[in-house]
C-alpha cells in the first residue's frame, strides 16, 4: 500500500501547494489591513499605526482594549475599552452592542492629542461620564460585529469631552469602524 501512496503524493503535492488560498487575494476581505477610522467633528481620521486589541482577564473582569495612533509625528491616539463590571464578573465580551449606559459592562474611551513635547489634550467618553447625570446627546456606543480568527471588528460613536468633563468642549465622533488583531 505504501508503494502506491508515494507516487500519488508526488503527483498531487503540486496541486495542493498551488491551490491553497492566500490571505488578501482578491475579494472583499480585510485580512491584510487593520484600521481604526472615524469622523471627528465631520473630519475623517485614521488611527492606523500600532493598531491592536489586547484581551485581559483579571479577577473575573474581562476586558478588550483597542488602540491605534495617527502617525509618528503628532501621535493622535484613540483608545476604546470594553469590560464587564465588578457586579457581574466573568461575562464574556462577544458580538453585540455595548452602550455606556449598560448595567453589565463598562466602557471607556479617549482621544489624545499631543500639542507639544510637554503638553497633551485628552477628550474622554464612557460609563463614568454617563453616570455623572449631565446631559450627553450622543452617548458612547461600541458595537462588536465579530470576533473571528484572531480579529475583532465593529463600529463606535459618541461625544468625547475635554478632560472628561461633560460641561466642557466636546468632539463628536461618528461613523467609527475598526478591524483590529487581538493580542
């Protein structure tokens, strides 16, 4: 039987070698590019450098932290975080909608702008701001559309406030999308 298998393997090996599909070859797959994109106050922004999503589990608190920055010069940074709260430890983060008003999950997000070598400006959104009772027009909402094959994808939007103060200057983020590798 072994005598017959060797010629068959030699005959069919090239077929298998050249017929395997390759990542990113045609189609609409995003497998060869990762991104975090959004419109900030109506201006398109891309945070496509050092794009990553870290998964953490500390004491039953599951968390996914997504981040990226614009470029090496000004390093505008966008960070999104979803984690289950202490009242309900162990809840998994799966595909679904995560609003900052959720009773089971906490959201936090910030946009950091490097003004100079010694100065930064930070805008924040999330559960801690939503719980202050100040009126927020566009609450932070993160929608995880998929967690598949080592990547997380989804959408996000909301109002971000200077230094985390809902009465301060805000930036509105709309049409946010992400496709990020999980670490």
